[in-house]
């Protein structure tokens, strides 16, 4: 009972690293974390610490979020090697 309900961490990077590792499952090696180019550097570092390789996606110049077209292209190209997708 209560397992996984919450976890206190020292900072947001540690929290992101733990969340990425949990989302990637037991075998993150050789898999990617798809993320927009316009993100904090610690996002890519958290992916590396979680055993994933950052896969950088172009942004949409209108809203500065990930470009839907670029995400779709990378999803087609890398398929199930993408373990997580960060907004």
C-alpha cells in the first residue's frame, strides 16, 4: 500500500530523471527521449542520467513548442526506439 504514491526529491532535475527512467521501463539503453530544441539544458541531462539519448526536435516558430511535423518525422524514423516524448 502506498508504494509509488509520491516521492520527495531535492530538485526538479532529479524528479525528471526518475520520471524518465520510470517511463522508459527496464531497458532504456539504446533508446531515445524525444524533446523540443527549446528546452532547459537539464532536460537533456536528465535523459542522459536516466540512460536515454536525447533526440532533439525542431520547434514551431509560432508557439515555440515542438514542431508537429518534425515530431512525426522523428517518430517514423526512430519508431519504438523512442522511449519517451517530452512536451
